[in-house]
C-alpha cells in the first residue's frame, strides 16, 4: 500500500506563513524606499539648473600646431572611445560619431575651426538626455608648449541624470579624463587646473 499522508502541524503552517509574510514585507519596504529615493533624486534634479558651465586647463609640452592636430584628428588616443567614424557634412559642417565603452554612439559637429588656437564642437544628436558644446582654446606658452583650456557649456535634460552629474560624477569629470588622455598621448603627466 501507499504511504500515509499527514498534514503539517498548525504551528508549522503558521511559522511558514510568518516567514513568507516577513519576506514580502521586507521586499515591499525595500521597493518603497527605492521608489522614494528615485522620486527624491528626480525632484532634486528638477530643481537644479538644466544648463551648466565647466572648465579646466592643462599645460602641454606640445606646440599649439601639434596639439590642434591631435584634437582635429581621429580620437583613437582616448581611452573611453572604442570606435569612431565620419558622417556626411551638414550645412557645410564636418560631422562624426564616437562609440564609448558602453556602446553608446554620439554624433558630433564641428562648429568652429580656427587652427591652431580654437575649436568648438557640439553634440549633434538631439535625442540624447544631454547636449552641449565644448570649446577648446589653445594658447602658446613663452617657455615652449601650450596651455589648453576646455570649456563645456552643457545641458542635462533628464532630472535624474542632472542629479547624478551634480552630486556624484561632477561636471568636470569628462574634461579631466580627456586632458589626462591627451597627456598620455603626448607622453607626459598633466596638472589639471580650474
């Protein structure tokens, strides 16, 4: 014959039900806290200005011509760029795309080219949660070499991204990484200044 089937004791059923209920409460509280944190980040981000300006400067041993040539050339020296390509000109302006390590492609447009002293580049993709312009200003140094100042006039449309940029990443992180990569390209340590 078959085995006898017995029901668990009522106290065991209550104990299992209490464990399940405790786990569900914990998960609901965790979800509620996360939702509240995201809502607070969005609210704080909505109160921050959409536009920002950030600037940094570094000195290089390279001449203004050599520095400008690297800035105007392919970005294969930048650590965060995995691939890049040329796009058709728009309104007579040079365009290209760059793909980062996260596989995000961003289109850029050359707004102004004044070799070897100034270059202005704009993000040309209006569908991103951010946009803006980078101005590269190169000044020769009397002792030789060049100073490069990069100024970002940026906009962050998404309030959560705005919050993260302001309180976690900082507005200058990308500029500073760019300057460090450029120093590596020219085989030198750079001191980044405001």
